[in-house]
C-alpha cells in the first residue's frame, strides 16, 4: 500500500515557493512569494508528520522570490524585487541592505526562484512582469566575493534550480518554454563556467516550476497547472507521477524520505495553497548555505 499524501498544518500561502531544508538547524524554510513572508518549521525526517509548528520569521515589503541561508549563523540572502538583500533576524526586513542589484527596479523583470550551489554561490533566476511572458528573464550567479554573473539570458521564466549529487550537472527550469536546461559544471573548479550539457529536457504536460534532485540523481519537478509532481530520470524519462488535489504545485524539497510540496492558492480550489508531504522512499541533500560575505 502506498503511503498517503498528507496535507500539513502549515499556513495556507498565496504562492508558496522555495522550500529549503537546512541541516545545521534541522529546519525547513519557505516563502510566500506574493505576500513577502519567510517561514520556518522544524524538520523531523523520522516522523510521520515531518514538519513542526510554523514560525513566521519576516515579512518583506514586496514579492520575495527566494530566501537562502548564508554563512554559519542566522543570516539570509533574500531575492526582493530585482535585488538580493542581506537580512539578519532581529533587524527590520524593510531595511535589509542590498548586496547585489541583479535586475533593475523598476525594470522588465524581477528575481524569482534561487538556490545555492556546492561552492556556496547563489544562483537566482528572473521572470518578466508582462503577460504573455517575454524573453527578458535571466539566470544570475552571485560569487563569494559579491561579483554577479549572467549564466543564461533570453529566458521566459527562470525557475527551479538543482544539482546532481556529484555536482557535475546543474538543472535550471524555464517555465515559459516548458523545459529544463542541463548545464555541465566542474565540482573541482569553481571558476569554470557552466556549459550546455545536451539539449534541454522538454516537459510536455503543464509548466515546470520548482524542482528538487534526489540522492539517486533523479529530478522531482512541480507541474504548474497539471496538478502533479513528476520524478524524471536525468535523460527526462518519467519514472513516477504524484497526483495532487490542486492544480498549481509550485516547488518541492526533501525532509528525509518525505517530499515536501508547496502550492499556490486558486480561488476555486479549497485544496490549493497548502503544503503537502509524501513519503517517496528516497531522500535528497539538504540545501547548501551561501558563503557570500554577509557577516560583520
């Protein structure tokens, strides 16, 4: 008998995004992008209910694309509008200093989903404001010395980001084009630029959104408007499909063998906007922390 999909007791979100497990604190964080809120809950990988009570950490003044841990303490790098800001708990979120202005404010695009690579660098994509989407989105990388670089441009909506377990491949979603880019990376040489690693993987049903990579190197991809999360082999072959009771799953992450799935609220769907968990029998690595020098 397959384990059941569970709806957690976490708060309903307008646009849940960027779930990230942190090994050092044994917690899971996530954002409500549309509300500008950063949340945290204890992560309990051995429990049937893998997430504890939610704690609201901060409310930022605008759309919050992603939030990642930085350094060895409690610091965060947060994508806010077109900028990456440094926020430290106990300080006003609205006063968080800008560490990198990656997209113009105002401008044609805002920052979106992001993740930290094995070298401690923040990769963060962007998405255009206009609909239909225009090819103004980019994939940025913020180096440990604060130097930004554009890794991909001309995208419609840069979204989920993840890495293979051995660090030799990065996966980057372009939601607007319904594909996943594969980039070859060198885990021994952080200065080596990533390069295309074969053609992008097409995702024919729904629009790929966030993703997570498991310990076996397979991708779990949230399918916006398709009410599902799919497990894909590195070559794009569909291995498993998790059906959801709402149409817009947004992202996923692992807490032990539990897949945590965030969703977006749709007015006509009572099951939407909640966070779900499912024991899928395989886990994935915890999120890396950024080594960008935000301390002081």
